[in-house]
C-alpha cells in the first residue's frame, strides 16, 4: 500500500514538472495572443443573383414581369392588372371615337352635301364652323387669305341653316374629345411601366441583399493564451440559409 502511494506521488510530481517546463518554454517563445480570424464566406462566389437591367426590361415590356423576375409578384400583379385595364380602356375609347367619326362623316354627306372622298381632318373641322363654302371663302377673302380658299367643285358643302351645322359640330367635337382622351391613356400606360420598373429594381436589390446575408458559409479560428493557463485553439463552422 505504501509502495502504491509512493508511485502515485511520483507520477503527480513528474506530470506537474512537465507541465511547468512546457508552460515556461511557451512563455519564452510566444507573446500573449488573443485573436480571431474573420469569416470566409461565399458571398462573392454565390450564384442566383438577379440583374436589375433585366427587371427593367421585363417591366417595360409588360408591367409586373420585372417583379415576377425579382421573385415577388405580390405587388407586380397590380401593375399587370392595371396594364390590362388601361389597354381595355384604350381600345374602348378608340372604338367609340372611330364610331363617332364615321357618324359625323355620314351626317356631313347626308345633310351637308359633302363628297367625303379624299377629305382630311382639317376639312371636317372647317365645315363645322361655317354654314356653307361661300361663307368660308368670303371670310378668307376679307382677311386676304386667298391661298386658303377652297374649290367649290371639290370641297362643296351647305348645311342649309344653323341647326344641321350645330348638330354636326356636336358629333365632331365628341369624336375629337375621345381621341384626345387616348393621350391620357397612353400616358398612363407609360407611367405604369416606369413605376413597375422602379419597383422591380427595388425588389431585385432587396432580393440580392437578402441573398448576401442569409446564404453564408464561414469558418472562425480562435486562439487564446494568457499568463496563468495554457493557450487554447478553437475552430468554429457556421452556415446559414
């Protein structure tokens, strides 16, 4: 029993001696260190990023498609719906304006004696202001605008009174107003594309930013040493998606 106790005491003394020598040698060769390396992630190597230029192109072709490309069609669908509504409005207004134009041209032929062959829009605007061609030519002659006088054999018209002229003018004005309204629809179509493109770029930026922060793989190296205990060396892996 005494021999066993002596053996254990010897082992403990020997181990303590080795630990002390190792610690003194490490202190003499190295200064105290406490550092961490930064993570090495794959942000620069990752794929799947969206291109803002493509989002703009898709939105200009069809509003909402840029948002679909960016992976978020929840807002893009409203631009697509608006596009459909605007095109439906355009077709409806254009059809109505064309119908009104056909109506006033037919009325001019029937009530004003107009030969509708080869007549332009300026002619149909002019006959809405004068009862007949004689009144028009006399007005131009008084103002010495002889170059604007019309040939009676080609451009003849005669409403026979103010009633038909006013009725015709109401038809003409209604048609012209409808055609003018098309400009607002076209402007809305352009605005819809621009706003959709801006929104798509914003969503692409958010998508890429989220990709950079969430899809990350890295390694952290950690080594610590102090004056009282032996240094420690740790390796930590992290991964987030």
